[in-house]
C-alpha cells in the first residue's frame, strides 16, 4: 500500500500556485509609471477622488489588486491607491534602498561583490532593471550600468528572475 504525503499551508513542502488577476498576469507584480503626471485615486474609477499624484515617469509601483481597467498599487512608502492601467508600463525599474536614506551602494561589473565597482548609487535613485539572477540585478541609468544585490532594490522580489528579453 502506497502512502500519500500531504503538506498543509504553512508547512515545509507546501507549494501554493501564484495568484493570477483578471488580466491574466500574476498578483502581486511590479510595473512602472508611463507618465510624469499620474493621479492616484481613492477607488477604481474616475468618479473617485484623487488621493495624490505621482510626478515621475519610470517610478516602480506594485500592483496588488485589479478591477476592470483599474489597478490598485502600492508605492515604496506603503501608500496604496488606484491607477488606470493605461498609465502603467511593464518596463521594470527599481528604487535603490529607499529605506536607507543617505547610504550608498556599489554597482559591480559582474554579479558578485568582488567584481570591479562600476558606479556608486545613492539610496532613492530610480534605475532601470535589465535582468536579475542569483540574487543580483543588472541595473542601468544614463551614465552607468552594473550589478547590484537584489535585496538593495525596491521593485523586484527576493530571488525573482527578471529576463532582458
């Protein structure tokens, strides 16, 4: 007689399928803002009041819920509100350690701490994410490119693999 092993939620071995929103994309997920002027609303529709306004294209936000063409997002400060999907982009960006005000982080020529330093990035810098692998992300800005430890970025999940194509 064969025995069947069962794992319950919270136990080692429990594998939960990723949640998928009505759009067919996973929830939660990171995206970025398309425009320099994006209204964040108190609910999913234009009839809801504006809670605040983002004023920087490329800023990463985390989609945590979907309702029709509206996306509930969370920013790096933990604030939540609703944005129309047309104002969001699949382009991956990240903020360098927004929780570490005034600190600096090395970007390296390769995905390891002993590789040559190619840039020094201050906390709060918004950067493009080219790809992530093995707990490192290749990031790029106007005058730099290099690998940064993934746990120093807000805009990618721990151990998330991001491909460049």
